[in-house]
């Protein structure tokens, strides 16, 4: 954890308030704000990833998807699945970012080091644990985003449980954990290392410019690492198992089938939409989180 420079005075947390509440609360709130802003891009990303599933052919771009959704489903379609998305953001975001520092401190205590490898390992553990607990909300979000009918989140959950069983809410949990682990590792470790490098080699100090530059680099790294895993996760979560209609057995089989039937480039379907969403989302998340941590009297990430 970076220590504030001289002159970076921050108010101390209120007495009696558990530090963990600030740790997870600031993280969850920051991710929720970022999710609310970038949710339409997430909806378009899912639609792009499901193009020509199991087939080869010409793919339409994000602009076409956007136009089609507005014309056929109305502007509200850009916020399909927003309820489970925000709910998941508060819990998942709080856990994913909030667990990173404790994991990093454990590595420091056990191994006497917090180099890039240990920071990445801390991110993998934090992301995987957070996703394992919140996967049902991700499934509900993705299913809602692909639905053209105005059905509530509770209604979507009832349909899934009735037709596919309760375990369907943990569909795609393996790739989701892998994605979250890789995302958290690439984002947090890159952000952490970038901040330290910029503080050391430039005149930047703790503040908006430093946080923005570091988060933009972290968002780019996160997109490159996680786009293929995210596409596989989306395919698995949208797969129906009712009446034995199961196309993909697991994440590896899904990747193999996608490459075999749709080509290697298909692993990056929705890649631009992923970057267009994950880049701003990462920037908003870290900038807001750092600001909230400052207001709570916490040190910077």
C-alpha cells in the first residue's frame, strides 16, 4: 500500500468504525458507480459475443448492434440487467478490490516480498473468491441482457431454476473465476506497479492525474488478458441445459468448439466493446475508490 506523501493529509477514520467496513465499502461503491456508467457497453458486449454462435460468418460491429437495439427494443434495452449488475457490483466489487490488500499483506508476511508476482497472486485469489460467491448475480445479469422481453430479474431467476435447476445459477463459474482472477491480478498489480513507477520517475503526486494515468494503463492490461475468457464465460452462462441441449461441456471444450467452428479471432468477439467498457470502468473505479478512501481517512491503494 502506498503511503501518502507529505502534505497529503487525510482525515482519520471515525473511532469505533471497523476498518474493514471502509475497505470493502469504498471498493463496492466505486465499482457500482463505474458499472452504472458503463452498463450499456456491457450489454452490447454480450450481444456481440453471442453473434453467430457455432457458425462462421461476417460479424456486425458495435455501432450496428447499438442501432439495432435502439430501433427494435428501445433505449431502455441498453440497461437490461442493471439491477443484478449493480447488486453484484456492490458485493463482488467490494470483495474483489477489498480482499486484494489483505492478500498482499499475507504475502508480505509469509514471503517478505510484495513484488509483481505476489501482487498478481493476491489479485487472482481475491478475484476468484469474489466471483465464486457472486456468480448467480452474473448469470442473471447476462440472461437479462439477452432477453428481448421486459421480464424482471426475479422472473429470470424463477425460469432458470424451474427449467435448468438451482445449479444453473453457478453456470460458467470456472471461467468466471478464471476471468475475475486474471482481471483483478492484471488490474490491481498493474495499477499498483504503475503508480509506484510514476511516483518514482515523474513529478506526479497522489491525486487525480496519477490515479487516471495508472488506471488507464491497468484497464488496457485487463482487457488484453481477459477478453477471451470473458467471451467463453458468456457463452457458458447463456447455454440452456433444459431437455439435454448442452453444447459446451466446460470452459476448455467451449474454447475448442469456438475456435474450431468460428475461428481463433472469435475468441475476441466483442473485444472492442470489452475495451470500451473495461477501460472507462477501470478508470472510474480507481479514481472514485481513491477519492472515497481519502474521504474515509485511508491511505491510497
